[in-house]
């Protein structure tokens, strides 16, 4: 294995790992001893500096981690934070609504209502701080319960859950449509 | 029969089986003698084992459809049969495309060797800060439950205090009993109760035995503790040995 | 901003993002227009190749993603103890084929083509991130619609849906699989 290949392996492994990686593991990937691995890592670090890469190598105890260079932190934050404010998808809105009206609620309940797996959406909503875990249901498996957060209230311009639009009665589904009409009768056209 | 039901597993479904049968003729879908195909399909499906009912239902559904096509094609006027046959040919051809594409995709599936990474973590807050109209919640809820037409699951409170007892279904015990016969056609009556874990399970087992006896799938011989249960052949109905 | 700096920014941003990033976002980070951003990305890709990096740049629709080079897959799996992906089942491939060519598509359409229930396969493919929900069809029951994801493109080594294999000519004769032939060594007559 030549130098270039060794550095490519180090780069690939540190990239995929994300977390700090023990020097012993890196040596294992390079099929060599720890001393040699340290030399490869030094060379790799130098080459990052030489070519003025956007990445830098961090050493923490006996672990190594690839990170973006600190100069770019603000830029990265600015670009990636747009993601936090990408408007909620219709799937996310539906999950949020099911939680809002039925909280506290388990994931399997949400999935039963929507008929699809909702793990991804639930974790996105948690990250966005719109829903949060609030204990467990005392059932076999002790499933987690979810509820909306104060931020949810803020984003939907209400001060308490009681201000959510009323749902139609369960057993007169026929009226639902009319009810929807009524509820959304203040369409943008009229308010303009 | 055991073997046959196992071997149907290698097909993705009734369409897959039909395409396999067509393949044996070495002609294109448009030229296939449809009545012959129907005969062959029914021949395979006839061997389905009852135990596999769930997996077999799709095969049986197709069988019913084919029998219908065969029936109407015996009528003097052929229009309906022709229409149904064309429909079937169209579906088969579409499914064949699907299989061919699936094959091509599997050759291209080399990208599973790329590794991406998780987004770098920041000590930032991801808190959502857009504003929405309150009524959007209502609309989304209605969308989620299909405008109130879908049945909602029972609320969480409804679960409090049930779960301690497990109810054993009679259906599951029927499967259990039929499976027990796998090695021999005769079993001691009491052997079905030996490993019962709860009263509910014993009751379900007993009901299952009664159900099977009523359906003439099993019969009894002997009495008291020596009573034995005999498995009858499913196709021969109530004949007793 | 010089070339080297622009590439460093691209590297840092793609590294931090992890997920595929829209070209528009990259242009924003570079403070430039999309055409210029594409040129920077091309240069960046070339420089990865030139220095035989362990990473490669993928284009997926209008998005870009940084990934490890496929040659290092086994090493990465071994060191990071990632379980080998079980290869997709033929059922999964068939569902993917139907979704890829007909998206957005409902579950019932997929089931109609395949003649079998597909709920399990669809939820597996969603979990693997190869397909995702993308709205609902405005029909009674409002069925969910599914589409393929950028990960789907990556896993099948294509950069946009237009690169999918062409649909076969209509007059194909069916070829019976020899393997299947072997498996069904019985004939219906024997079972009677």
C-alpha cells in the first residue's frame, strides 16, 4: 500500500465514521501497527493543510476525527440552518395534527391513523422542537408517549391547546365536509 | 402436498406463477393459448395446502378469475371472454416489464457500497420558527384521518387495565392442532393440552378441536383417557376410517 | 474568492451536510450563481480524482453528495462494524421498479401490477430510505403517494430518473428461469 492509498483509506474511514475513531481501529484498517498509523495520520493532516482543504483533523486522546475547519462554521451554519426552517411537509403536518388532537399519544397510534411508518417524521418533529417525549404508556413494551411543545403553540399562533379548532363529532362524518368549509371559510381571498 | 405448498413460496405471487407457466411454452404473451394456461395454473393451485391459506389466498383469487374467464369463453358469444383475456394479457405483459426492470435494477445496485455520513452536529438549535395558521392543524388532521371516514383506533385510555390477560384465538389453535399432525395422522386427545399455558389456551384448543370435528377434518376413536384424534384427508370430506 | 477557497467551502459544506445538498444552497454558500457553482463542483470533483482521495462526489438530480469511494466499502464495514446490507429481495426490486417508473404512485396501483399485497415491502423500502411518501391522491380515501428518494438514485448508481433503464420492447417472449424449473420438479399430475 502506498502513501496515497493509505491516506485515502484514512480519509474514507474518518469520513464515514463521523465520531472520533481510535487509533487502533485506524491501524487495523491500514493493516499496520499503531506507530505507522500515526505517521500516516500526520501525513494526512499535513496534506489537508497543504491543499487548504475545508476539513481538518482533530486528535482527542487516542482518537481522531475529521471536522470542518472552524473558519467555515458560520457559513455552514447559515446554509444548513435553512433546513431547520424548510416548511413542514404535509406528512409532518399530519403527524403533528394527530399528536396535537390526541396527546399524549404513542407512535403506533399515529401510524395506525396514517397507515404508514412515521419514525422519520416523528424524529424530525422532535428535532424541530414541535413535539417531545412525555413518559411511557403502562402497556407491554412501555411505548413512548409524545406531546406537543410550547414552541408548537407559538408556531401555530395559539396560547393553549384548547384554542385548536374543534373536531367534528366522531359519528357524524357526513357533516365533516361542511364543517371543514366552515372552519376554513376565512380564506385568503376574503381577508384580502 | 406439503412439498407443493412449500414450493409455491418461490413465486412472488399468482402473476409470477403465470409468467413461469407461459415461459415454458417459449412463446410471447400475446400468442399464449390462454385456456391451456388456465388448466396448468389450476393444476398447480389445486395442490395448495390448507395451512397456507393466507399465503394461498392471492393464488386462489387468481384461480377464481381464471375459472371465470374459462367459463365465459365456453359461451357461444365470445366478446366478454376476449375482453377479459386481453385484460389478463395486458396485466401479465405489464408485470413482465416490471420483472425485467427489477432484474436490470438489481444489476445496477452497486451504489450500496457508497457510504455517506450523518450530518455534522452543531450546538445549534433546530427549533422550527415559521408561523402557521391554526386551522392548518385542523386541515392536516382531517387529511390524516381521511375526512373522518377512516375508523380511528380506540383512544389510549381505552387500553388501561386490559392487557394483563392474553386471549388465545381459536384460529391460532386450529393451526397448532393441524401442525401437530405433521409427523403422523393420529394423536392422543390429551396431548393437545399437555403444554397449555393458560386456561384461555385450553379453552381455545378445545373449541378448535370441536370446530375441526364439525368441519370433518378430524375424527375421534377410543374413549376417556385413551381417546385419540385422527386427521382426515381434507379432500375426501367426511369419510371415516 | 479564489478557486482553492471555493473548493474548500464546497468540501466543508458537503461534509457537514452529509445528506445530498441542492445546487442552489451550494451556490448560496459560495455567494455566486448556479452556473459558477456547477463549475466549482466540477473542479472539486476533478481534484478528488487527481489526488486519489478516499471520497467521491455524486450528483443526484439537482443535488450533490460527498461519499466514500466504493472500493473502500468492505474496509469501512469491517472497521465501523456496519452489518452488510442484505441484498434487496426480488419483491423489493419489483416494487422499486414499479415506483420508479410510475411515481408518484399509490400502494394499490403497485399491488395491482404485482397481484400481491405489498404493505410489508413498502414499509421496508421506506425504512431503508429508498422510497418516501410525497402527498396524497385527491380521490376518495385520499391514498398516500410514494416516490423514490435521492438515496435510491445513489444506490442504483444513477444521477437522475431519466437514466433508468429503458422499458423492454413489448413483444418479448418470457424466459423461464432454469432455477425455478428445478425447484418445481413436480408436475400437477403427480400430486393427485
